């Protein structure tokens, strides 16, 4: 069965929230990961993963420009007030997030629906610094797993292997390295061509049909995705909104090039 393209929820920037527009996020799920996308400051794109255990919160985040995890540890008071310390490699506090779960989305993505855990708004600040950067995060989805083994539902026991191969595929496609792309695909694999669906038996088949498979629009969609801390289910690990799916060895098992 071929993994399907899944709709993603959006997230954005931590901004001031009107009084009375605070949600209530009450969860105690030590084996569940909540993923958020958004920005810090002037458009610095980030992805954050949180584990909510009542008042205790653990997690990590990364900048899209760096693709390197940064540890988070913090608390949630009254289901609304979130404080997350950003930790360096030695476990020292390098920065702090202070925010709230919003009852209404200041960006209007969720329209008039009352929110609980879907949107975080607030600020980010380094210790002793005067500048506070606005932060906005919106939930992209949740999956079973842990911070050290998020891809277990897909049968993967090495998250870093997944991240390395996903990054190699993503980077090779952006650079136009066709042979590297073909080498990171698990065969046989079905793709859509102008003439219909075709089953590719090996790298040579993919290379012969490369331009028909990877249209400019499709390449752009993959390039805009983040090949780290991705959504996962039993069928595989999803890049972006389902443009590609990876198996437990980090190789591509589906190309949704519609």
C-alpha cells in the first residue's frame, strides 16, 4: 500500500495575544510527540517537538537553516503558561522560550475555532539580553514515539540513520545530483508519468525518467520540506506534506509526484 499525502496543520510566529484569548492544553502523554512548525524573530523558520507530561515539558527544536537539534526542558502552568529552557551541549541554559497556548490563532489559520494545544505564541530571549524575539508555533501533528526513537512506529530503530539518508536525498535533489537521488530510492517503486503509472525496477529506470518524475514544481515542494524530525506512521516516514516517504533504513519507498 502506498502512503498517502497527508494534510498538515500550519504554525507561525509568537506574537502578543489579546487578553482572554488563552487556551488550555492539558496532556500527560510521555510516549507521544507533538510537532510544531513556526518562526522565531524575523522569519527564522523552526520546527519544535514537545513531550507533555502534565506540568513537565521536554523537547527539542531546530532551525531550518541548520538542521541540528537543540534540547529543551521546561514547565507548563495552568495548561497555558509555557516556559522552555534551551540547553547547550553541557546542559546549561542558553536561551529561554516564554509563551502561552492561544485560544484563538492570531494568524487566523484556525479561523474561529477554540484552540487548546494547537498554537503557541510568545518570545525567545538569551540570558541577560535586552532583546526578546517574537515566536509563533502551530501544531503540525502528533505521533507515538520518544525523543530518542521517534521513528519506531515505522520499524526504524536508528533516528540518525533516517535523518542522514533523508538529508542526503533532499540535498541531492536540490543540487541536481541525479545519481545520488537514484541511489537513495528503494526499488521497485511506482511513480506517475505523463503516460501513466510506471514501476521502476532500479536506478537506471529512475534516471531514464528523472525529468518526467521530478518536475520543477515537485522539486520545489521537496526542497521546501524539512528532512528532520518528520511525521511517522506504520506505513513510513513522511517528508513535507507527503511528497516522499522513507522506510526504516531511510531510503525512499514512495514518491508522490502528482
